[in-house]
C-alpha cells in the first residue's frame, strides 16, 4: 500500500472579540467563510436547538415539502 502524504492541519484561532489569528491560507479563508455563513444562517436558533439537531430536522422537512410545492405549482 502506498504511503499517503500527510497534509498540515488547518489551524486558526478566533478570539472572543472576533479577531482571527493564524496562517493566511486558502483553507483557513474557506473555513472562516463557512463559519461566518453558519453563524448568519443560525441567527435566532438557540445553542440547545442546534445541539438537538434542528438543522437536520429542517433539512429533512424541506426535502419533503419542496417537491410537493413544486408539483402543486406546476399543476396550478
């Protein structure tokens, strides 16, 4: 079996003031972009709800409802 090349872990720190410290790499930039998107998308949802899986529940429900709405729209 061929030995895999190990890649350095993406590492950065976000301070309590929101300052980002760490290497300026494309991976870090993408991770920070993702964190910002998650924070914005979860505004108004409590930590407890997030821990209990509300996002997964909402995705499941939307996966069931959207096709029904699209079918109704096409029929109407």
